[in-house]
């Protein structure tokens, strides 16, 4: 498949820099695969499309305040600003990180951390050294590293949101970041020792009230975890999609959730994935779903979760094993996320859907509107 097949033009004015309020008032484009029909609704209308025969799978990963800002000390060459993203924990206080403007930084150098409330006096960022395609850094101070990050970290909003805000003269501040920390997190997120650096954005549309309404309708909710990394939104830069080095992400499904998925598949329930990260988790499961009742009961009693990593690239021509329907956002051109949705709708139909969405004024990307494929 040619990467250029995933291109489309979008007016930057269509990039959402703020979420809908309330969340479930975001617009919802509904696409019916059997007929090609398109309907225009709101996310809060989901109960009109989901019911007692549906199992809804959500990604309950939490987003860490993993974006950092730092300053070189005067005795180390001035007050050059350095920004970065803490990608993955690799030690008690250390992370694998991406850093910008760090060409002159030396191994072992200590930088002043600049949090939403200004320069932090109680902790520093120590550059341990190069680490593959990034850096290894440490958060040093009298507190645990998690406490330091909670205080000095910034919400890891995608660069296109930060860029559009800057274009419109919207400055970053403590109040703005506090707002984003709340909004760039699903209402069902559960923080663990492997948080994400980007949100599972389809889930941002849910409110507690909408979840309650869906439960009253008999919709079953099953939670899985996929640790969302920065590679999720990376554009495909190769001419062919098959040549793209797909990023790897860590997944976990706990015994009760796996048991419910087995029962759902065995009973012929429709599995509705909330977001592309839930799709990748379900489609890369290292076990087949739909086991017999006795096997499911034994699996549910297990104390060990199912843990694996996936580099699954889903593109047109892929045959879905477990996903029957999908709620997702509108994605970046030339992205693997767009290819995934095209695998469900067909590429030509996806291009038509996106033309309709653009013509109808839908808001795009992480804080934008949603589409439901049924």
C-alpha cells in the first residue's frame, strides 16, 4: 500500500485545540458498513446504537504529565531552554526520553526543571547520557520521582495542538496545564507503574453519565490496558506502508477481563472497540477468544494477567479476529491509525467519510469529534 493513499488536505482551523464541553457533546459521525449510510449525531447518542448484545472494550491506561521543560544552568553555558518527553521508565529515577535543543548538553549535566509554576527549587533533571535514538535522564530530589514529575511535568499534548494554540497566541500557564491534565485523561483511567505519554483519545468523549446510561442499556464494559507511546501518532515517512518500522506497545489484560471477552465471543456478542489502542490490544491477543465455560472459569481464577508487547500494523486487507465495531477520532494523514480505520471501512469509503466530515465542519484529532463504525 502506498503511503500517499493515506493523504488528505485539512484546513488547520479544523484542528481542535479544546475538547467539547461537556465531553459527550462532541459530534459523532456514524458510518454503517452494510449500507454505506452516514448519520450525524452526538457522542451522547451512543445508547441509540449500542445495547444488550454489545461488549464495549476500553483502554484504561492513564496519561502521565510526561512533557518536561528544563534550563541549562548559567555555569554550564547559559539559560538555553530544553524540552522533552519522558517515554519509558528504565530505573528507579531514570527514563528513556526525547530531548529538543540538547545538542550541547553533556553527560552528567544537571538542568533546572521548569514546571507549570516556574523553576523548581527542590528537584533537578540529570542527563545520564545518550540512549539509542534518545537520552537517558533522571529526576533527582528528596522526593520519589513520581512526586517530582507530578509537580514539574506538563501535560503531553500532541505537538499539533500546542502549535495551533501558539498560532492563536494562547500561552501556556499553570491554569491551562491544570485544565489539560483533567481533560486529556479518560474518566475511567487507572494509573499504574507504566502510564502513557498520549491519551487513548476516543475514550476522552465519555462522561460518567454516559457510561451509566450505556450500563442501564445492558452494554457490558471491559477494560484492557495498552501503554500509548509517542510512536502512535508518528507519520509514516516511507513510500510504502509495509516498509514503515511499526512502533511497539505494551499490553495487559487481567483474568476477569479476559474471561468476559471469552464469554462475549462465545455468546456471539458484538465487540465494540473504543479507540484504535483497544483494537490493537484485541487483535494482537496471544490467545483465541471464545473458550468453553470450564476453561474460562479456570482462566478467571488465575492471578496472573496476560502481558505482551505488540507491533501489529493493521492496514487495508487485514481480517479482523475480534473487533466488530469501532468508536474513534479523526486521525492525522499518513498515519498508521488512519490505515487501521481504513482496514475496517475500506480505503475509498474512508476517504469519502473524511470528505464528508470536512465539508460538515467536524473538528479533528485528539480533542476533536468522533466517528462510529458499525
